[in-house]
C-alpha cells in the first residue's frame, strides 16, 4: 500500500480525510505547545474541543449536502 493511499483512500474518502485533517490540526497544536506559544493546559482544552468539533462539522457537511441533493439531484434514468 502506497503512502498516498494511506493518506487518502478513494474507497472510504470521508473517514480518511477526517482522520488526516484531525491529525494535521493536532500536530499543529502539539508544535505550538512545544514551541511555547500555548501552554499545556491550553493545548489540552484545544485538543478536547477539536474532538468535539470534527464530528459536528461532519454532520453539518452531511446535512448541507443532503439539502442540496434534494433540490439539485436528478434520476439516473
């Protein structure tokens, strides 16, 4: 399995993309904590909030997509 397929697998795009975005955001928080721009307490709070926000954003995207598809989708026949 190649590195590109591990980062973004077309067979399960939502799961891999969310995992990749979460990993990038958490890496940035870890770097900011290591450099000293934020404290470890702030880093812990940010990490917790990211864990709450990622599923909420996913549900929001799904809701908007379903509304768009209700009005724009056409039958395949």
